[in-house]
């Protein structure tokens, strides 16, 4: 049995003894392999940047342990029941907190919200997307603590979209620092943002680490942690070693290949639960070969998802067709598409794709040879690609794998993913708590207008997506989500491999860390080490 020893602090208080001698009191060291090219969530979508933004940036609404919205800079969550949303759904009123300051000490008020709204809708800015924002026809500011959005039509995804912390959504920006610029694309602010979170940026050494310190002006008071150091460690084996030796205190969303190993370390604890992320295989439907539905269907039939999950993902993940997590209140199961190589070959035969002497199919002089775009440095993703290569070779499909650095691949402007410079790819998306499927599926969100990287535009699907955006009633939304996911399954612009099981591994001395399934870093006031 471990003895409990109390350690005296400078202030005369007592602290419990720590399990690990490598623990740095009140300093949390987070490690991750993915890098980013901006600290401004208006301009970048990296999952790891989301961690930092949840700790530092300004949001109207955050999310609690039950994944439900909690007012942050808004004093209440607007609904039709409380009068914050008009009966016709076209007016949303935000009441703002008084006495709030930016992390540089300048007061926050409605001017910042109005200014930030104009930033999102300014076509000169390289925003990640404007879905929903383009419905705002007028913004009123009756006083310095009230902002009223007037919309073209109801917009049910207002909570995460309009300055909510979930998903790849923009934060509120400080007018006093950015209003004199023609655009925010190259602003020095992007390298050291000023926000309204429990922490603020202290240092960014590109490619190495980001240091956060307590925000002395945070309206809720001071967090227990004094410092957060986010370490960029490109090699996962190195990250594993640093977790084991105590040089890293937290590895969030541990890749499945490492789960069994790192959870066995005696110096750590972990959590494991269904998440809002899903892994998928995407097809660039703007390219001629993949415009053929038979090709997309055949590739899905040829994919043994259970084998992929068990062998490449080490049994971690939930197999299903829907991109919605089973813990979402809007989730409805849809029929699973089986693994069937014979059916895949028959589909391609009927569609006129003939095998050549080397076994690769061709049609009208075009070989069924696809460029697979991928982020470099991930052994488990590379293993997934090789399994897919083997599976798809059974139906006469060849793969050319092209690796890119993470910032280059995910860069919104001029990058590989959003630039459509690929045929097939596989990564993860996160569905927001409102289960809005517009960002990845709507005609109006094809890059550069959003995140529909498959570039599929289907009018039937789009009608359901539009209805989903305009429906506030949860029961009606659930029926629409079921219709949308079934239609996506029919069209196969992408298919789901599995739903994430979120595994967070952390130093046993870390206390108060209770991650939710959508914004695991939203509640850090009582986290300490």
C-alpha cells in the first residue's frame, strides 16, 4: 500500500505526495504527433489545434461532461423556449457577460462579436468554411452586451457554428487588435492569439512546442494549473517513450496501435469511451474514375472493415455505417454493407472495367489506378493503406501512395486535401454535438467554401441537409439525420470504417480531468497535477 505523505508548499498549505517523481507540480505536458501552421482556428482545422483553442480562445458556448452546451461568454443558451430564438427561427439574440476581459486585459463586449462575425463573412479571409454564416443578413447591437443575428432562414446548427467550441468552428476575435487589417490571413495575431480562456499563449516554437500560462484576466478566476506545455513529437514511438519516462503527462486520443502498450504503463491512468470522431475512406468524386458510382461501391465492398479494425486498429473502434456516434441522441442505425469481393468484381465487370494483363482494370484507355494522399509519419495509417492496397488489388485496383507533411496536407488554402490533389484518402472527421452533417456533405460546402472534400453534390441529399439546418425540433432532426446517412450510404462519396473510441492516457498524478466526447479540453479549471 502506498503511504500518503503531505508535502508543505511555500504558502504553508499541504499537498498529497505524487505517484511519479517526474511530475512537475502544476505544469501539464501534453504530447502529440500532429503539427499546425496557425494558432488561429479561423484558418486551420487540425484536431490538435482544437485542444489549444479550447484552453485559450473566446467562445459564446462551451460543452459539458454530458456533451450539452453550457453558456460561456453568453449568459444563456438561446432557445425558442426562453425567447432567445424567435418563433419563426430567423432571429437569435445573444446576451453577453459583463466584466469579461481579453487575455491582454482589454474589456470584451458586443463590438468583438459583431466584428468577428464580419471577419467570417469577409471573402478576403481564408476561413475554413462559411456554412451557416452566409445565412446572416443583418447583425444588430442594441447595447454593448447584446447581439442580435437576423437570418435568411432558421439555422439549427447555430450553437456549435456561431462561436461554439465544438468542431472546426471559429472563435471570437479581439476587435482592438485586428480591425485595422484588410484581412486576417497573415496577421501576427495568428502566431500568438489573444483569447478569453483559462490560459493564454506564452510561446510558440514552431515544430517543437507551444507554452500556455494562466490567463490573469479570466472571468471565472484562475485555473489550478499554472502552465500547459504542448509538445509536438512527430514520431509516435518517441511520444510513447516520453509518456513512459514521465516527460509527457497526457497523450489525448491515443492511436489504437499504442493503446494496449501505453495503458499498461504503471505510471499512467486512462479513460476509454465512444467519441464523436469517425474514421472514413474518402473518394474525390470530381475525378473521372471516381465519378463512377460502380467504382466507389466496389471499393467499399472490397474493404474488409472488421479485418482493418481488428488488425490495423487493434480492435479499437465501433463498426457501423453511420458517421454518428452511438452515444448521440440523434443516432439511428442503418444497414451494414458487407464485405463481398465477388460482388465488387461483378459491379466493375458490368460497368465495363476490364482487367489488363497485369490484373489492373481499365476502361476507355483509363487505368483503375488511384493516388492515395496521406499524412506522413503515421505507422498505423501506413498499415491501413497497405491493407487497403491488398484488398483492392483483388478487384483490379492499383494504388499510388503519396505522403505529405500534416500542415501541407490539411492547409485550407493551397493544401492537398482542400485543393483536391488526391483520388483517395482516409482520416478522421468530428461530428458536432448537434449532428449537423452539412459541412462534409452539402453542395454549398465544396472547397474553397467548406469541408466537403469529396466534392459530391446530390440534390436529393442537399434538400435533406437544408431541412436539417432549418429544423430546431430534435425528433424531426433525428428523422432527417437517418434519411441523410442512408442517402450517403447509397452514394458512397465516402464510407465509415469505424467510430472512434476515445482513449486518453495520462500521468496518475493528473487530477480533475474528465473529458467529454466532443471537446475534451473545455473544462480545465479544476484540472491539476
